[in-house]
C-alpha cells in the first residue's frame, strides 16, 4: 500500500485512476480500496483530497500565486470546485485563509 500511496503522491495534480494504481501495485480495485483504508485510515479519494488541500494551504501561505493558479497546481480544473472543497475542509474560503495566515502570522491547519 505504500507503493500505491507513493504513486498517488507523485501524481497529486493529475492522479491516476484507482484501476491504474491497483494494476501498478499488483492488486485489484476492491482489494486496493480495502487495504489502503486499513493502512492509512482513509479511503484513497479522501487521502488524496487531504494531501491536495494541505498542499494548497502551503501555497496560499507561502506564494503570491492566484487562487486559480493554486487550484490548477493541486489538480483542480475549476477554481470554484477547489474553493468549495477548501471551504468544506477548513471552514474558510481560500482567500480568507490566505488573509488570516498573512495577517496574524499564526497557522490555522
């Protein structure tokens, strides 16, 4: 399962399908999903989403890139989909998160 995770992490902005990951690590879709959750505590999709949003937090904090550029960098085609996922995860829009990080010097995550 660590090889599956490594493959996902190597392609965060353009993730492989579950079938591609399963094939690459020598298992099937069902077994990959079950074993991945057992090892990492989250389903494959939820794990990947958490990684992408954590990367977005770093970019929002540490770069001057636009929200749209950051959305693209972490694999979102549409910035509004990224903003909605970010708000669900952190309770703030990406713009408010960035303002809070730059204004207070403290970290929310």
